[in-house]
């Protein structure tokens, strides 16, 4: 087994998670801190660099023993250049050559990729898709995205952002403006970020609901209200299910991949949401070949595991 180590880093709009792995081996340490959404690219990376050095010092490891750093962001990533183009959750990080910035300061190889891509890699190698050569990972969370595995390989497209299904447009020019700078994408209709906005708008229209007790509604509130039979919460679920089903059916028609692995915070809705999604999906599928939906298995570590896999194979148990 190699005496080298690899970092897997999962950076998002809420937190940055770090995993330190033995190359070819197991996770030996982890660390998490809150994301600074006001930081630009250099400031954000400087915090990451400091955290890496702190973890190495804690574990008595030299930087010369690090094989590389895998890093994922919820961004449009120009993969070949290692460039963050747009990050809606971290709006000040854009048009930034993040890979080069990190490599120049850490003096180790850095691979930068989209968070859905690394989640797909993790679930394919260690999770719900490990028995398949081809699958689509779906991020059902604050945002919506996907990662595509074809013949055991991650498919990135021409520039690196293949799989941005949440930014496919359902109703051009209508609906809430999304961070992708378009109106009417699936993200703005069915994501964890935007569905509470829809509920708040309905409450402002005078719709009665137990959700009116909250100053700031979130998806946990909506799920609880749905379990209580609240009419507005159920309306929101049906609306989400409609747009999710249409989005996934369009992905299926384009790729003809028959396994969807669902991950992210919205999977906590379970069958309340996704049985409706599957039912609506099946109603569109008039060619009777099976399409399977599975929930992701790596519910906590998918980001750091997939990011580390960008550098070297690891063991995950």
C-alpha cells in the first residue's frame, strides 16, 4: 500500500468538508468548517490551504507525503482549465482559476470538479451504483444537478458541466430568476432553495396553512406539514414531483440510462415525494422497459470520497 495521502475536499455554500485518506486506504481524519459566502476565490482558497496545513500538522504528516488534492464545488467548472466559471451558492467565486491558485501554493497536484460529478464517482465506486456500468446520479438538494457515468467512466461533456439538469429550462422567461441567470429552469421549481419561496408566495396570497407559523420556511417544515396533511404542503409536494418527473424523464430520453441514484437533502422526503415522482415518470414512459430509482448510500461522505477518488483510489467502509 502507498505511503502517500490524498485530500478530498467538498466545498459548498453552507460548509467545507475535508477528508484525509491514506492513498489506496481508508479515511484517517476529517474536518468541517462553515463556508464564507462573502469570500472571493483567493480568500476562499486561503482558508482551505490553512485548513489543509492544520490537518497535516495534527496528523504529523508532511506536505511532501501528499499525493494530491481532489476538490469539488457546486459550480460550472471548466474542467481542463481548472476554472470556476459560476457558483450560485458562492457568488463572489467566478471566472477564477482555482486549480492553479491552489497548486501554486500547495505544490501538489489538484483536480477540481463539479460536486455532482464527484458524487456520481463516489456512488458508482462505493455506493448504490457499484453494480452498474452506467448510471446517473441526481443531486436533490439545495440545488439540482446530476453526474453521468457511462461505461464506468465519468462523462463531463465538452467543457466540464455535463449533467446540469437543474438548469435545463422548463418555462423560458417565467418563474423565479435562478442563480444560473435564467428564469424557469427546473432548479427554480423543484429545489430545496426555491420551493420554500413558492410556499411563502402562496401564504402571501392568503392560503391557509400551518406553515404560516414560521418566519422563515424551510423544507423540514414543509415535510412535517405534509405528514400532518396540510393542504399547502401537499400542493408543494405535488408541484415538486411534477417538475422532478419531467426533468428526469427528459434526462432518460436523452441518455437512455435506466438507473437514477438520488442523493442530497431532499431524499429525506422519501416516498412522500419520490413515489409521486416515479409514478409520474412511469406515466410518461410508454415503452415498457424498466427504469430504476435508488437512494444514494453515501449520505454523508459522498463529496470527500468522490473528490479523493479524483486523485487516487481509496477504500470506503
